[in-house]
């Protein structure tokens, strides 16, 4: 008994010497952070912002020339902002470095839909050259560009209505092009290009596809519509089998869709339709001109953020946060900033 008591006293002494008897400092959990740009309605100055998703700790990362498209992309933990700007008659892709507050033109001609890879190490976009679009990819800082697909490589014309879609593992990109080889029918169909080998494959879907996203590494999903009847379709690449994810959806005005990182939820616009993939059921959220994309999701896939116009006025956009099953929650502290582009939830 005495030896046990002596051992206990010795253990307490060690704790005191090492400071373990003091209150344990538990670090705060990482905060959900988003980035966005907003243009002041009075000064017309556009600013790149960083802010916690709860609306706190808003920080200006620097002024940028006004993006000409709502779609933006952010890489390297918020260091680089990619956006379409204006240079003469072209709308090329620019990169803003928040660390040095410097700018660089990334594309020689007009470009749209800059989209980072899942690991954030690369970025892809569509570039307009000689009257046709090309699919281009480069490093996260905008250097080392490579043309992955153009009309000559795939023998079809790229059909650009939505961002390029990276596969979950980052090895492939899906895009849409007008194919003339399907029994004489001219219509847009999905193509998949291997990022490493630059080899492309067209897929013979039964219906026309205007935009697609990945639901798995071997399957894509897209909206099918005919006479205002909208259905989400899933297409398995290995078997080329097509099936329905949903029954009929409300009439939508955009082929753009966004799939949550865990592939359990799909969002369509406008109006906003939030689809549960497992059941095929959906909920609707009234929107005017919402912007959705792959970077809007939280890392947990439970929420997303988006920008929308609150009225038809030019400078009426506001940022919203919504859970998969909840109602939109206007983000605080952004009403006075002016119009905003698409919002990026940092991973």
C-alpha cells in the first residue's frame, strides 16, 4: 500500500514538472472559410475577399479589375484568384496573386470557366482560338499550360455552356462537343479526356447532353430535357448504360449542375433544385440568377454557398448559405459590398 502511495506521489510530481496539471489548451477547430469578389456600386472597385462562412473576420485580399463573368476559381489556399477580365476586344483569363497583389494574363485570348482540379494542383478552362474553343489545363499558379482538347484532336466542335468537369480522382476531364458521327444526327455529346495521355473518347448517349458532371470515377450525370420536361440522367462510362436519377423536375433555365463531394446530392438551377441521389427526391429553392459550381460545397458536403440576385437590379447580388435540407441563410456583412461573383468554399 505504501509503495502504491509513493508511486502516486511520484506520478503527480512528474505531472507538475511537465506542466500537465495546468488546463489543457485545446486548439479551435478550423473555421469554414470562403472567398469571393464584390464590386462596389459607387466606386465600381472590385475587391477579392476572404471571410468565415459565419460572416466574421472579413478581410480584403486586394482590388482586382472587374471580372467579366460571374465564374471565378481559387487555388493554393486562397492565394491565387482566376477570373475572366478584359483586354481590348478579348476577355482573357487573369491570375491575381493575393500574396504579392500582382496580376498576370494567363490566356492569350478570351477564356471562360476556370475550374481547379479536386486536389487544387491544376486548373482547366475553355479558351477561344480561331473561332473555336479549346480545353486548356495548367498548374495551380497559372504556369505550364497544355491544350488537352481542340477540334482537330477530337474531330468535333467543343460546346461550351458549363465548366469543364474534373473526375473525382483528377485523372480525367469531361466536356461536351458537337458530334456528327451518331447516325447522321448532329448534337452535343459527352467527351472524356485523360489529363496525362491527352487521349479522348466520345460517348454515345441516347440523348443530347449540354453539360455534365461526375457522380463517380466511372459515371457522369447530366440534365436531359425535351419539351420542357427535365430529368437527371446517370451514364456509366464502362457499360454506356443510361438510367434516371430522378423523375420529372421543374423547368430549369440552365444545364449547369453541381455534385456534392460525397456524390449524395446534386443541385440544378434556376430555380434551385436540390436532389437526393439515393432517393431521386428533390426540394426547390426560389432563385433569380444563382451561380453554382463545383467549389461551392463545404468539405463535409452538408452545406453549400452561392451568389444570387435578390432583385433584377444590376447591383443586387447577395451571398447565400444553404444546407442540403434547409432554407437559404443570407450571409451577414456583404450587402454593402455590391454585386458579387460565384463564391468559393475553401477546403
